[in-house]
C-alpha cells in the first residue's frame, strides 16, 4: 500500500506507518529489520503457557508478535516510559487483536517519579541520556511490583530499557531469578563493557545460561533448562 495508508507486516503483525515520524526507526520497519533479533528469539523460545513481562515496548511490534503466541494472551504486561509512543502502542495492539496490558511507567529505584526528555525517533529513550523533546515526568515501578501484581507462576522476561537493565539485575536479583527465560538487549554504548560483563556474570550466578546471541540481544534460560 502507498502513501498515508502504508502498513508493513512483520511476523503476522501489521504496523501502521502513516503517523510515525520519518526517522531511522521507520526505515527499519520498512526494510523488515526492526527488532529482528528480539522477534526471532521470541518465536523460537517463548512457551505458549507462560506469562510475559516486557520492559520497553516502544510501538509494540515485539509485544504483538509475542502476544499472538500465548495460550492466554491476557497474561502479558508491557512497560513503556515514553508518552509520545503510547498512541502507537495502543493502536498497534488493538489493530492486531492483542490483549496485553500496558503500564505507562519507568523501571527505576529509590524515587516515585523520574523526569527525562524523550527522543522523537522513539528508539533509545533512556534515563541515561536526554532526547530532543520537552521533558516529561512519569511514575516509576519495579520488576517485583509488576510480578506481585500479576502473580505469574511461570514467566518470560523481555527487556529493552536502554541501560536500565543493569540496575534491574543488580538490584532485583531475587525477582529476576524467578523468570524462566530472559530476552535482553544489552547497551554497552550506554553502560560500558565492564558493566555489561558484570551484569552477565550476575545472571550466570542466578543460574541462567546464554543460549543465543544476535548482535546485542541475548537469550538466557535457567541452566538446567537451557537449549543447546
């Protein structure tokens, strides 16, 4: 389709482009490369009977791909920090008949709110660096809060939160350890290689094993369940 009605399809999910800003993210959607390592990991490793906690949903492409795999699609919650993204996330969810729940908060610690400046590109919104848009203030939550509210017996954790994954692993190891599977984008450009190595070492201490890596995206399972 052309012009204002342009829609792309990624892994059986339709994504409308008309209202997206003309940025590198839009180009990646058009060429099919958008979040490809995450999408491939989801399709390969997510088990339909699990719940899913997804941190950093952006416009919801990975969320929609994931939600269509689940036996109970309501057992899926996504976190998104950027209010500019929210209309696109909701629209893509509804257009694809998905039923994941959205939490419009930031994952952060020792504070009830955080203030940051979003990027119009939508990619890379981070508490570690400001974007080009006016500052916004959002409420915060933790992985433990989300899991306590949803009470998933078994769950997968999908994580793309632009460096904040380090804080989560280091400050909430007992909660992270409850996951069956972790699909995580690492951000050495924001964290530095040393912190990335420490984070992976901590995950290994929690009995996770890397079963796949593509670019900066790693997939980990509990060592006794790891797929070779």
